[in-house]
C-alpha cells in the first residue's frame, strides 16, 4: 500500500530491529523473531518497496531509508536506543540507518553485501516471471526451488515448503530493485563511519562472498567487530542455521 511501511512486532523490552534482504520480506526472520522476542521488543518491517509496504520516489537508498527511519521513530520515539540487525541487502541499509541515527546501541550484519568483493555464484539465477505470468505453478515452484539452491541455501534438502513459500511470495511482491545498489558497493565507506559494537555473521558457503577473505578486509575498517562463520550454511544463514544464529545473537546482544 502506497504511503505505508508495514511492521510486525513481538515481545517487550529494548527495541531490536531486523532488516530483511533483497527480494525478501519480514519473513526472512521467521525462524528468529520469536526467539529474540523472548528478551527484546522485536520490530521487523517489510522495507519500502518490499512485501506489504509501499514505494517512495525513485529506486534509491534515500527513498528507502527516509520512510524506514521515520516510521521506526513513530514506533519507538526519537532518540530511543535500539539494536539493529541486517541481512544481505538489509545489512547495507542497516549501516546507512545506523549512521543516520546515532541511537543504535549494537549492530549485527548477516551475509552482508555492498562490499564489492569477489562473489562465487553457483550459476545464473533463473527468470521466474514468465512462469508466474502464465499461471504455471509447477514450473514456478521448480524455478524458485532452483534459485534457492543457487543463491540462498547450501543444501537442496534444506529447501522445505516454508522456505519455498517465503521466497516465492517475497519475489512476487518485490518492487524495489536492490541488485544494482548492492553491486555498486559503498559498504566500506559506511562502515568506516560506524564506531559502535559490531558483529558479522556469514554462512560458510555464502555465494555472495568468500567469508574468510571479506571478513579480514572489513575487520581492518572495524577492528572492534566480532566475526562468526557458520559451518555448513549458505547465504540465508539465519534460516538454515537458525538455532546457532539465535544463540550467537542472544549472547552477543546481552553483553
């Protein structure tokens, strides 16, 4: 709906904001939000141009960031300290948001993009739109499952019906074009301005980077950062290794 940023909220306590990835929605956090809500007031948007949220202006970070920031302030108030976690494209938005809002207490970035580093794709993402437009549900499911295997999850057997539904629904609803922004970089410049507590989490098999290499590069900019690389997990690490990621986040946030 135009003019609206759609938020979901659970729990009580210190605000904790979770930002999803490109071609995503709040459901990127479906295996994490309830666990985190046992200790925090968890706030998860469909970012502008994604899911049930509207679109503002043109396809720029600024057009996404401004309504995201203002709607968050409407929910928690101005200058209220909060924790911030971003996934994939949401990690790039998180750093911009943190630098625009000095109230971020701690920030965690999962599978961050926008760093311009070497990627290791398994293959070309398949165009799903012809199958969707023709109403061929079986073909759409086949393509979405293949794309999850190519980009999001490390093992085919972990592509369950829930992951397929989340990915399909999010792709269909996405109107914001994040890929060009992610590939353009800018993460390093934004990170160089951020001095707060920082956590990086990658899945070992993340196709958007070589975690061992990019973590060393980014840690030079942010020597305060804690780095975790999760074995046997891919890009959508908080889904594929939910229990381990939840444990890491809860422990890190509590100190």
